[in-house]
């Protein structure tokens, strides 16, 4: 996914297939989202996005690494049967947001 695609997804708002999280602050809620996505054959959990407004906040490098590792741990240890996930980091330049 490129930055423009991500901005389009964010612009459409949250749906049953797309959920925003400012940060990973509650492992149980993330596990519940993963289970819901699994039951509906997929979805996207986007971190660094303000939950209610859809405002792009972003994450720093350390937060990206910590979030990715924690989500993988949640998928392997808190969700049974295990959910197999993929993660992706998308860099958004301010000029990309202005194109919309």
C-alpha cells in the first residue's frame, strides 16, 4: 500500500473492515479486533490514526517496532486459534496528504 492509498482508506472512515487506533494501549481490545476481522475474513487495524476523528498522528520508529511486536504476540498468544497477520509500515509525507 502506498501513502495515497492509505490516505484514501483513512478518508473513508472506520468500517467493519477498517479500525483506527492512536496507539496500542489495550491488548484485549486489539485481540477482540483481530478475532472480529478473522470471523469476517479480514480487515485492517491502522495504528497512528486518531480513533474518532481519523486524523493521521503517526508513530515514531520505536513505537512502530513495539506495536508490531506486540500485535504479533497478541495474535499468537491471546487469540485462539492463532490468527496469522501481516504488518506494513507506510510513510506519509505532508505533501501526500495535501494531494487529497
